[in-house]
């Protein structure tokens, strides 16, 4: 019971009936069904103060029909919420209606927005999760005289458009008529079909079925519908409005331990009348209400197993004589003690004892089942309901039932009301003979990310049972709660904290008999908590021209860097553009125009509460000496339009010069190499700095105004971001950044103004925020996703219309701040968990279809669905303001400290207005862990497919050589696959085309040379490879050749070996560690020692220069983006008669092109005339490396960074003989690029990271690749 929720009474109200309710978060109104003077009414109650619910009034519905059956609310997005009401016809067997109202409906003059006709007796209605559909369960009960039995159906109403013009053209009907011919089969499966009209005609299946309640699958595509009388589920495909299946629920065996019942209302002399025992009877589950929840990526359904019988007429004096008594026309009920119930003596040898009133004699059962052999007696006994709640999986399979827990709990906690008909002690035990506590209602609620079931008991004093659903197969009882005076809860409504009027989750209970509605506050004994730490004695930045001292502040991002040796938490934050005031028109005053943005490293001592700044890193341009400023960049157009910034002015109104690289930085992440990646609001842009604050590059939207190739040469950055981002609202560009592996995610703060206009009207009205996915290795945009703000209808500081920051959790999940500008506990400082899984990549227009004349930012939530655009999913983690992160308006930094701990920081705007807003670090400790991705290496138990995950980092694999007994020079390769079965693009292992597909994805691990030169320790050879987190991969071996040769057709596909019983053994040798043992057919053909390697998960960074190695013809050294001088140590080994020379030459691109005239463009390509001479001319000076035969030599030099280098070998020669203008004496020169080598043959193989083996003989010679072996170690 620790850390479990507890329901506490908050308030209640007596009404004109109270059966079903729903809540509108926007108006804080609770809508309830009711009746006044025999007329149906919709009751409206204000619960803005849950302790004092106040009735606003009733809406008379008698003009629409005779009875209000149900109500449902769809929360408004940009507009008001929508209320739907199910109303039965005056003649209940005729079609009913669904009527729609605005949630802001004027009680004094209620005007319906629309109405549509649905099936007979619309009993329950509910909106689909995406709000585009409204489903209605049309129960179709028989008439009182049983002369009419309407067909049951499910109405599916398309409510994605304008409700004001909604009509029956938008109503589809899922019928059951297709099952009429399957009656015998359904009965055999256990579906109850037993109805009979007064004239003796059997009802059809479609007539006999009676839909009650509806619940949706997690993806919203399927609905499960309870068929209570029939003890079954109906499964409905929503898109096609088709009932696809009827699933029998089976029966509960009350003879089994844990399934006992109290079966008698006449056993008071035994144990005081409470006798929960096992009996040889079965319970029909017969659920009324149903609700669904998600666990482990699967949908589960929870049912309240009430039970129900069919009787016509349903009471006395409804019809005239001779049918004026209850059940005179049809009655399936019978007591076991009745003379009409003859028990089979073989099955029930103790029949007399069982029929005693103190045992089973009083128990009500059905007379429609039980005579299994047709001899007129009962072989089985079937009672109504299961007196429990159940959990079912998405196939309709029972995974849990609460057994006899309800009766045992009520017996212990409210014994005087045990199985009472209503909530008074005088009715003690009166329902034991018929359905017991009668669980009627059920709903699901999520509290702190955990699913709970709330089950209402119609009898036994009413009240609500609460269960923890963390384990769907073993729910845990949490609480039984009831309020004196509340009788027969019929409907339950869970109100999550995010929607609640007081910020706490609520449960609204509608009590049918007492006509009361009660609100319970849901408390967590150990709630998430925030501990706040304040920055004190911040350094002064300067004094303004008006004499105001400005101190460090404006913190606008946060990144956690680990725990210091002294136990302190280490963070980095940063400033934004600096102290500035509110603009006049487009002119914004900068109080310190020369302000330099900076990265601030700090530590917090959680014991003392002290925050200490450990380092301040100023940010500079590419030259490393010119400070960046926070000033605007340019103004090529009208104010508040694309590419146009505000105009910077000083405090005297003088216009300040633009800074083309000026930064308004709003988020930071730190890469593994220590580089800072930051985002800003101006362009918006992604900035890349090295660890010393020197700008490496700035990535900006495409567009002529900022493209130096089109604007006259002014460099604003590298244009790679889609041009639409330039239409950001001023000061609302990128606000948040997160890094997962090599993918950076930049979050736009508020919606882009698309289409663009000077009033920013589209941006201000839109909830659709873009998330940009950017690959920090390829420097390209790889995706875009949509994030929907909750509600932007408030005004002023209360408007929750912006993102604050984000942090990666791994596997495409993030925590994101969504906020307003208030500073009290009433503020929205919402922290959501979002998931990209299933969201639409809108960077690819083929993934969606926009309506004519509209942009993504102009679409409503319903229009997004129609356009096939699915936003990221969201679930609330916490509202930081409600937990105590108050006194600050701008929550702009979010970091992940541990799976259950987040850190927060605020932007205090440097207190330029004279306020004293603190710079505050908050540490938020959650009750449950966030789904932070774990790291590690695993293997599928049934094949050779490995999976690797790096959490939020880049996962790497270290491959180490253990042994090599082969006479071949085999090449080991790794290739990614699409799933755990090893499929590639739909091709399974072993199918035609699989080898070719694998080769296209393959990366070289290394070639294993058979004969090592003297001095080379093969055990020191290793290889590091990077993968996408969560990726699957396999290995292959190319026998005595390479993948390049296979692709060239010089080696047969038959020499490509995959894992099989005869080629490979895989052994788990430790956590995240395996050995691979290969058999290539040489030597002992069964010892699997031809090549042995160990593979290990690691967080080590790739050796400098090696990131391209392994790609086809990419035995290169990539130093691009690495600036400054690089120390290089070369070690050479030789096993050759030739006196060879090896070196490196500079290339312009990965294809080996050489730039002769230094314009950055390749002038000569591999294989073209003059390539050899160009390569030797472009070789790195001072790196002409030689070694004596059987010797070892070491050389040290310094290389210049930001270059791409390729190795070469001059066979038995020197560069001078190539450059002497005498081609007759030129020695052979070989390159990594096959097109540059005679016969397009490999002469250079990769033996490890920055390790190469060279073959000096023509056309590959003896292919031993040990003539020269070169190892290189690089350090900055």
C-alpha cells in the first residue's frame, strides 16, 4: 500500500438524478444525466471548486425524446468543448437520437448544435481517442410486451468536421445481421442467444444481442463492446463500421478456491449471515461497463461483471391483465430451491443439501442454460454476474479476475452493509441470492504514470473499489471508499490532474438511487517533490548607460554532466542574447550591447544547498577571438515576417549594428567529445561550438536572404534547415534541444507563422509545433514531427502557448516543458513525456495529404487526422508549479539526472525591470522511473541477430581479435537488419537477393591477415563501430577476399558466409560480451578456430579520424570538423622484399577526388589521367613512411585538421621518380579507390581502426596484405 493513491472525499451535491457524467476541463463543468417530472434533462454543475460543486441548471431534452441515457464530452482544442447526449425515443424500440451542445451552452437558452438519428435505445456513447468519431451502443431492448425486439447496432458518427452542419450522412452503422446465420455456432461457443417474442418466435441474433458499453484499443482503430445479456464482447472495426467478431466470455467456476460467493439471503444463523463459500455453480460474467488501458504496448480491457437477466414485463402493473405481473410474458430467472429446478443426481448427489435455503436454495440462476444432455434436469447451474472485475487481453482472453475479493473486502470493511440492496443496515444480506455486490461501473485513470481501475458497486452500500493495474495479470487492491448517503454508483468519471480544477486528479461518482454526485480527490502519500536551490552572489556583467548594474542570469538551457568526485551534481547552462527590454514597435533595447553569450558550468551541493560556478566559457566566432553578441542578424523585410529580426537599439534609442552571427541561445546539449550544440530563436539556428566556445558552424534555414551564395557573400550560416522555419514568430524560434545518439532534436517554441503575415495570426492561433531532427554527423535534416500544445485559449501570462526545454530519454522518447508565464501554483509548468513512435515524419510530403489551401500550422487536430498526420504522443509527468517550482515565470531548462530525477532552471531575464526574480535550480524527484533507454548488447536466442542500445548516447561495439588459424585473408563484416529475425527490406535470410542486400549494408570490421609481420601483436588489433541505438545487426565473412571484390564481381557470392551450424559459433561470455568463432573450410574443418573474435558493448569514442572506416572503399582518415594541430604517431611493419613507401594525400571528397586549385571542388577523379601525380603532389608533407624488411619503425609528426586523407603505397619506389616527368621509370602506386588501381583490385585493407594492410604486387599479387602494415594514433 506504500506509494499508492488514496481517494479522499472532496465534495458532493444532490441532483435531479445522477447516473452518467462527463467533465469538460475548459469550462470546469460536470454534465450529468437526470430527470425532472418524467422529463429527461442534462444537468450542468460547476466544479471549479471541487469542495463546493454548484448546479448551474438543467437543459430540458423532452423535445428530443423520452429518456437521457448517456453523455460524453470532447475537450475543445482551439474552440469550445463538445457535449454529446444519447436520448431514447418516446417508444424505446424506435430509433433514438444523439444531440450535440456547446459545453458553454447558455442554460437559459440552450440551443443544440446538431442532432442525428441512431439505433433503438442508445445506451452509451463515447468519443474516440482522437476525437474524430463518436460511437454509440444501441442496446435495442425488447418492448415490455415482447412483441418487438429491435436489432442491436453500433452507430459511428464522424464528428471530425463542422458540428453545425452535422447530419445523418455522417452516421455509419455497424450491424449484427451478418451473425444471424451463425446462431448455432455462436451458441456452441458459449454466446447466450435465448430471446423469444411473445408469439413464440425466436429472436434473431441481431435482435437478441444487447450492446451496453464501449472501450477503444490503444490505437483507436478497434472497439470492444460489452453484450451483457449475452455474456460476450463484440469487436468492431471503426474504419469500416463492421462488427468483425463476437467473443464469448466463458463462465466463472465458483467451486474453485478464491471464487467463493455468499449465495443465500437466508443464512443469518450461520456466521451471522456472511458465508462466502465455494459451490458447484458457474457465474456468467455479463459485464456492464468496460474500460481499456495500455501496458507493455498492448491493450487490456477491464470489465465490471454486474450480471443481468431478461424479464418481460419488467415490473408489475406496467401492462394490463393478464400480463400485469412481472415476468408473465418472459422470465428466465429461477431459484435453485424451486421445484422447477431438478438437479441431476449424478452430478449433484447432495442435491437436497444444496437446495436448502441457507445454501443454494435462494440463489437466482438462469433457466436458459444447464441441461447439457437434454434430459430435463440441470447438469450445470449458471448464476448472474461474476461479483468481480476482470481484465481481458486484446483477443478477449481472460488474464485476471478478482474472484471473491469484493465480497471479502466489503465483509471486512462494511459488514453491516454486506450485500445490502441499498445503503442501509436493515437490508443486510438481501442481495446475496442475486449478484451480490453487483459491480456496475468501471473507469481507468492514470496517476503519476500508473494505471488504476475504479469499480463502482451498485449494492452492498455502494462505493468504489480501487486497484493498481501495473501488472495486468495481477492487479493489486488499493482502497475501498464510500460516502454515507451515496447509494448505487452507476457512472464513474476520472479527471486527470492536468484537467482538474485544482490540479489534483479527481473521481466523479454518479449515484443512481441517492441522486447524488460525489467528488473524490486522489492523493498520493508520497507525491513527486521538488527541492529548490538558488544562485547567490552572481557576478556582475556590467553597468548600463543609465547606471543599472546587471548581473549574470538569463539561463535558458540546462544539461547534466554527471556527479563530481565530491558528490556534487554537475551541470552546464547558458545565457540567452543578454539583458534587453520590451520593444517599441520593432525596436528592442539592449542594455549591454556588447554582451557576449556564455556557457556556465556549475555544481550544486545538495547537502548544503550551495551552487558554485566552476567555469564560464564565452562564445566566439570561427576565428576563436571575435566574441559573439546577442544582437539581431538582419532585417530584409517587413517587421514580423520571414528572415526579419527586430531592430536592436541602445537605451537612448540609437540603432545598433546587426551581428550576422548574433545568437539568442535557448538550449544546450553536450556531445561525447565535449562540443556544445545549441539552438537559437533568431534564424532559428543550430549552433555547433567546440568545448572552448569557438563556433564550428551554424545551421540555418534555406533562403536567399541568408544564403551567402545568393546574398552577396554575407555568411549567416550553412543553409540546411527547411525554409519554412524562417517564418518563425519573432523571438519564438528554436527553444529546446535534445540529443539522442547522433540525432539532435530542435523544438520550435511556438507555431511557425505559416503562411507568413506581419500580424503572426497563424502562429498565435496554432497549437502545431514542429520538432526538427538533425543528424550531427551528416549535418543534414532527417525528419520533422509535430507536437500539439494542450490549450492556448487563455490570455496574458496564463496563455500556455510555448515550449520551455526538452531532454532525451532514449528510444525516441523525450521529456518536454510546456509552459505559461505565470509564477504561482496556478501556473502551467507542465512536463510531458512524448514519444516519436508512430508519429508522422512530416519532412516527407508523401506521408500526408494537406487539404487544399491550408498549411500544417493551420490544421485543427481533427484536420491533422484527416491529413494522415499523427503528432507525437504525450503523457503528463508533472506540473512543476504545483509541486513548488514557483516564483519564476520562465522555466527554460530541463535535464535528466537519473531515471526518476529531472533538473529545472529558469530564465530571470537578468532582472532588467528591477524585479528580484531568483535564478533557481529545481531538482524534481518522481515516484516512478521515466522510460530511460538502457544500454547494452543482446542476442536473439533463436538466431544470430544482435541488438545494441546506447540509451541516449551512441552505442558502440568493440571487436577484438582472439585467434586466427586460417591460411586465408578473410574479411569480417557487420550489416544492419530490420528486425530480430534478420530481415532486410522484406527479404528473409536464405531467400534470393538476401546476400546482395546484406552486402549493400555491410561495413568492414577488418581483414584478418594470415601472416603477421615481425613485431606486430595481433592481439592489439581491435575495431570500434557505431550503431543506431536499438539497432539489429548480423555478421558475415568473405572468404579470402573482400566485399569490394564481391561487388566488383571478382569474388563469387558463394564465398560470402553467414552464420550456420557449419560456419559460426556464438558464445555468451559475460554481460554485453560474446565470442564469434568462424569456420571457413580450411585446416580442421570443425574446430571453428579459423577466426575468433570477441564483441563487447562499449561507450568508448571512436578513435580520431576513423568514422568513415568500414564503408566501401573508405580506408580513409576523416579529420573534417577537427580544428587545430593534431599529433600523429605512425608505426610501420614490413613483410616484403620491395622497399615500399606509404603516405597520405589530401582528397576533396569521400569518392577520392583531388582538388588541385584549392577551390574546394574535385578536379581529378580516381582513374583519370594525372590522378597518380595529383595524389603525390597533394601528399602530406613529412609523412613519407618507410621501414626495413622484417623491421618496425615509428614516426611522429603534426597534421593540420579539417581535412580528409587517403593512404597510398608506392611499390618499391619513391615520390621523386613519379614527379620527375619521366613516366618510364614510374613505380606502381596503389590507392583505396579501386578505380585508381590497375584491374580495379584491392591493394589496401582495413585491419583495425586507423590500421591498414598493404599489398605491393600488381593485381593483388599474393593477396597477403602484410607487405606493409601501418598503425596510426591521433590526438588533438
